[in-house]
C-alpha cells in the first residue's frame, strides 16, 4: 500500500488522508440481461496525506486516473475500497447530513469551464447556489452581497451578475467556477486541470489567482495537471501517477532535480527548457509501446512493459513503496 508523506512538520494538522483508495468501474454486456464481464481499474490503491494549507500536485499522462482520484476523494464517485478522510470526516461512511458538511468544506474546480456551468442560469444563480444549499445566508440581500464579494475576489465586475455563461470567455468562466467553489468558505479544493482548457495567455493569470486565494484564505489544494512546469510553480509536493497507482512522490524541487522512477524521468525529459544549451545537452527519453489497458493491467510493476531498465523480476513482483530520503518515496525495483 502506498503511503505518501508530507514535507511539513508532523505537528501540523492533516486535512486530507487517503488510504488504499480504489475505484473500479464495472463493464457489462447484454441488452436485456446485463452481466458483468470485468472492470476498469481506474484507481487501484492510492494513498496520500495533505497538510492544511499546502498544495499536492498529482501528475501523469491522460487516462492514468488523476481525475478519478479527485472525484472519488470528494464522494462524487463511490469508492470501491479504501479509507477517505477530509477534516476527520469519513467520506465513505458519511450520512446525508455529514456529507453536506463535507461538501461545504471540500469543493472542486472542474477542468472544462464550458461544461461545468449551467447554461440556463445567470452568474448570480450559479454562485449563490452553494449559499442556498448550505443555508449560509437566509436573506436575498445577504446572498447578493456575498455574490458580489466573490466576484470581486476573482477579479470580475459585480455588474455581470445577470449575464449567462455563454456571454463570457473561457478564462472568465473559469473564474466564475472558482467563485462558486469559494462560496461555501471551503478549506480544501480539488483543482482538476483548471487551466488545461484555457489559452496559454490566460493560464498564468488563473494560477496566480489560485495562489493569491490560497494565501488569503489558507486553502489546501489537490492540483491535478499534466503541465509539469506549472505544477512545479504552484505545488509544494508532487505525486506521479501511472495506470491507477502512484509511482513516485517528493518535494517539488527534489522531484524535478532528482527524479528516480524511470516514468518520472521520461515525463520530465519532455518538459521544454528555456535555455537552448541545456536543452540540447539533455537527452530525451522516448517510451516505446502504448499504455496498457486498465481493464487488465500488467502483473508486477505496471510500468515494466515500457520501462527501459526493466528486469525479469519486474514483471512478477510488485515494487515496494520505499523511502529514499526524508520526503522522497518511490516504487521501483531498480532504484
């Protein structure tokens, strides 16, 4: 079982604790009588801790299970196995009232700002919905004032409250989504690739906004992304995910300067470097083959079919999750 440690001192409060979380999606056949023929092991035993006020980055190529981790963590998908705690609340065993409390403390910023906003609702209705659900304000005047305050926080004019999502650009829509996530005063936010659907010129603005909000409200983030350069900028620690499992975790600078797992090394070798001399001197690691199917993942180390240093035992034995330094953990037989 993977256990990720934090670089922060242990006397800090742990806000999020995930232990051996699994999420398998059943595959069925038959139009009249359905029968289960297998399952997609989207997340297959993931564990991590996030201290209050820090940002954990979760990276990996498309289809590795990053988004499923975020949604299962918040209870949007029911977990198949494992334990999930957010601010000492057990997400898997929470009843309706406790789940409402968890949803108030933990929110999500979705990847697609075009699909995550109701096109029939005005900005006022979208942002005030969490206030209504959690009964934060009773009067319409208080709700209206809070909506205007939230719009100011994300650098949007309060005069836009009666407009609809289609009247905004992608960056503005994502700001509306951020304002909605902030409405219930959460302590923890899952940022599910919040900038990947935006123009490059807007991405830095949104990331800077998230950093400013974190400083202002002591927010805790799980930042899911595939842009490794942006992850280094915003995250305190980084976990690398491959085919439903985490293969390496470290403090951000340690991971980027001393990657140990062959998959992490391959990912970082593809990150552009501004210095042409350093770029030419660096060797690019090109992985062969395709990512195996999560329906029938490889035995042993899941990366061994594509690994340039794999040995015979890599296809048989599951690598142990080992601590290399104080805050550097890796699952690889050859490290």
